[in-house]
């Protein structure tokens, strides 16, 4: 059976209106089996020319296998894979207009940076003068023009990553594939490289396909995201659409943090929660359908017990913990039937309540989405 994919941009997998409409990568009914294991299960999607596209999901979800099939490092068991309209599903990597950047950089320690960056061109027997010119150009793109005579071991992790990028870009691919390229970096450097990668992609205008398990990374960098789990494609769309309107419980829980309030659809605009409370929540699901109401911690408010505005849905509970995050506070509140989180901006104002106090949680009526399993 085929995989049902929710694309929040439109219907199947068209690009959003502000993206170029030429397809750089086209995937149709791709399945990949390793013996009895189905690593990728009948997925279809289009990646637009010039798009920064993220494949996002937990370990083992099939995202890296999908990337490796685009690269030619794995071949599909079934389905069609095209790059700019050309069928490439059975072509070897060197016959495809793509390059791949890996998490471990894959630099040659015995070669200097110029030799590392120009290695692919040397293998293609490009003339030495042109290699030197293109190496200089590639190093300039990643702002490391002064590093050409050093060895990889003399560079920081972030610099090595940029050299790996320069080497990939030196071959002038039409599609650049990145397999968790920032995973080995510390948090501060990782955030700096996120910004650099996005800026570089915009400058070059080529298609980036980026594999990550980091939700924040995908939300920060991508034009669109494909969320995968257990080999299936669950949702494709812009970061804000996936975050605000997740297709199902898995996507809601995986993309950022959320409170999932179990309940049952009562009508087109009401869900009856497990504790019997009725909250406004629009859906087109049939009455009686088991669902969860997803409400993000930053969309909720905490009040002293009974202090919420009358026009908001409310739940009563007890404040059990407060976590300080520098610019924000996360309040953990125990209800009679579950625990939820409220995130608020850290200020110098007196706290609404202390640990152990009875509190009320509220949210704007339109701040929730209804999700199924």
C-alpha cells in the first residue's frame, strides 16, 4: 500500500508559491529493502530547484537511506528517482550531478587543504591551472582562503566542515547533499555553522538536501521539511506550517515541545478531554474519534488559581517545578490526569505562583491543533 503524506504547502508535494517550481529531485514510489527490513517505504516527493530541503526524523527513520539513494550510494528496490528530469535511480554516484558532505568530513589527513579541495577535479583530469583557480574560488566561498597550505589536523572542527563543503562545491554540483554535517560540532559552533550554511546556500542558489535529527536545526535552516518515521513520509511543508499544524501525534511531539491532551471529538469545534473538560478545537474528524489536542508550551499561560480570563479554555493544576533557561522559564504543572508545561519569558516581575501552589493554565482558543495517531 502507498504512504499517505500530508503536505502543508498544498496537496501532495508541490513547492510553496515563493519557491521556484522546477523540480531538482523527483522521487516517485521509492522503496528500499535490506533483506526483510523496509528502510524506506513507498515515498514520493519533489524537491525544488534552489530549495534548502531537510529530511528530518529520529534514528532509523529512513532519512539517510533516502539521501544515499539520491547520491547513488544505494539503489532503490522499487520506484523512480530523477534529478532535473533525468532518471538516475541506477546510475553510479560519479554519473550524477550531486556531491555529498558527510558528518565525519572525510578529509585526507596526508593532503593539504588545497589538495583536499581539488581532489575530485584531479580525478577528473582537469588541468592544473583550472584546478588551482577553482580551489581558490571554493575556499573563498567558505571564507578560508588563507588555509590552503595547512593540513586538516591543523584546523578546528568548524573549519574542517567548511573545507568539506568547499570540496563538494568545487565540483559544481546542481544538488548538494548533506548527511548530518553539523552533528560532531559543539552547540555554539553548530549554531554558527547553521547560519553560514543557510547564507551560503542563498548566495549559490543551488539545491541543498539536508539530513538531520535535530528539530531546531531543521526549523531554523530549511525552506521545507519532510518528516519521516519508520521509513514513511509523514508530512512535508514549510517549517511554520509543520510546527503550527502537525499532521499527526508523532509530528506534533517530534517537532519542538508540545502538550498533548488526549480526548475525543465531540463536534466540529469541540473536543472532550480525558478528564471530561470540553475545549474549543476545530477539526473535520467524525464525532467519537480519539484524538489529542496539541498546545505548545509557549502558547499557554499560567495564572493563580481562578485568575484566567473568562474567554479562554482553562485547566487547573499544581505547580511542581520551574526550570530557568536564561531567557525563558518552563513551569511544570501537574493536573489530576497528566503533567503539562507552560513556557514564559523570564522577567524581573514577581512570580505568579510558587512551587506547590494551585494554578490555572489557559490558552487562546485558536492556539491548538487536533491530531490523530
